[in-house]
């Protein structure tokens, strides 16, 4: 799942709430945590702060679940330096986003990811989210990168289910991990052969999202659909405003974090959205 970074009213990281969230996910059956991804507001935390957050989570988790660190930037040399620094903290692997803003060509993407992968012996997941990066990591490029020993999978966040089939066909490797980056289509993604989801929704309903994944793994698709139908409004409404503001507000509403603070240029969730988010959470029926 894609972990939020709790913050206090002065914009500093709230490590007490962060520790509580880690415990919540361990208790809920979450398989792994992505720290300092998009949902963790990595774009507005200094790298020194990112190192503190990652180190705190690694120590708190104490190998009870996987910890994946976001290491991507749009500067290859910087991404390499970040990877080497994060590697020393004991993370289990990396999530490397497509370089944003620069708009590299596909050959440039191959060169970028190859250089970053060579900076560590640990597993690396590609992260394709063209709605944020503009550049799209095409299936043919993924297949080329999958030949690198420690490039083990991809977080595919286009929401286009045909991408899963294309990547599976081109990679021809059942060991290449295919993870959805879109909660709304994640059940369909897994039914088509995907391995799971790096979920924003799991911030709020961790047990239910873990159960959804496990039901699919067990082949219990009818039960998974019933649960996903309850989760569907929440999947959608968690993006009623720029993420992670909605997730943070629901975490505050649920008593799991101390404030719903996000860093500028993001803003905290407006009051007009509170009721619809409450209703979406209530529809999951956590009783």
C-alpha cells in the first residue's frame, strides 16, 4: 500500500502518528508498505526528511512486512544518489517513477532505469503514472527493462487493463510482478492475472484491502466482487480532491492521525467534501 506521511500543524512530520499507522497496517494484514511515494508527499519533503521517514518506518516494521522506498526523480544522477543512500537503511526494495517534466523518449527511459537499477542489488519496481509524469512507459519498454536482473515488476497506474495483457505477453515471465496503481480497477486487474495493488484506499481500510487481495489469490472472485462493490465509492471519493488530502482527512476522522495537514501547494480537504467521504467510508460497513 502507498503510505501517507502524517504531519503536524507546523508541517513537520508527525512520527507518533506515523508509528501508529505502521502498527495499524501490521495488525491489518498489509503485505507491504511503499514509503515516500506520491501518496507520501515525496514531492514536498526534502530528501533529508525522506531519509528520516524511511529509517523510522524500517525500524518500526522490524521486518514484519516489506518496506519499499520511493527513490525516483527526474534527474538520473540524483535518483542514483538517493538509491544508494536509501539502500543503507535496510529497505527491501525500491519504487522508481518515470522521470517527470523532462519528457524523455523510450530509449531515454531505458537508459535512466538501467542506471538506477545498477546502483543497487535490491529489487526495483518500475512505476508508470503518465497522468502525473506526462511520459508513458510503454509495454515494449517494460519488456526490455524486465531483462535487468533486479527489475522485478511494475506499478502500472494508467487504469488501462489492456496494459496488463500486453506486458504479460511481452515479458513472458510469470515472475515479473504486476501491481495495479489504480484502486478502482484493481480487482479487474488482479482477475486478469495481476499480482496485487499498491493502494491508496488501504490507508483508510487496510484490513478490507488486504482481504480483497487474499480473496483473489484464493480464487474466491465472487466474494471479492461483493467486497469491492462496497469499496468502490471509497476508491472514487478518495480522489475527490488532490491526493492524499482526502485520505488524510478520513484518517483524522477515524482517529488514526492527529491532523489532516498536507504541504503546499496541496490544501487540506474542504468542508464541502466531508459528508460524501464519510458516506463512502460508512458504505464499507466496518462493523
